C-alpha cells in the first residue's frame, strides 16, 4: 500500500503498478459513471456524468472524503469540449488536485477502428 498524510489525515492507496510500487490511474478509470444530465441546447449536445463518493462508494475506503465529481462532454460545431467539476461535500480539506481525465480510453479507439462509417 502507498501511504501518505494530507491535512493531518492518513491515506493509503493500493499499489497497482508493481514495477514502481506506485498507485497509478486513479480511482475512476474502471468505474461506471452515472448520467446526471443530457440534452441539446443552443446548437450544442451535451452529456454530464457523475461519480458520488461517500461511505457507500468503494473509493471511500482509500479516500475517505465526501465529494461529487462531474464530467461534462459538449459537442458543437466548434468541436468536443470536456470539463470537470468537483464538489467537496465534507468539512474536510479534500486534496483533489490530481485530476487528469483522458477523453478516450485505448480500448474505445480500437473499437472505433473496427467500424466503417458511411
């Protein structure tokens, strides 16, 4: 386990990269997201996804803070835009500065290559 202290609270993450003994790729890469909102407005289509972290979440075991993480994709004539919003719902200082969201995973790219679009 990878251990550290932040704002006086201990944290312990599982090591998921044995070669370097690090915790990589965060908590959300293999978790399903819930659709929070979707629609079309002013020439833009959008979908907003949410992860809720509380005592019922598996993530809470490693990161004991209450928060919601929103991920929004907006498609317009300008292209695809991605935005992230994190809401701390606890009284604790929440260290969430490691946010790095990649819009497409490698497996989705492989699936897209197999399709023919006319």
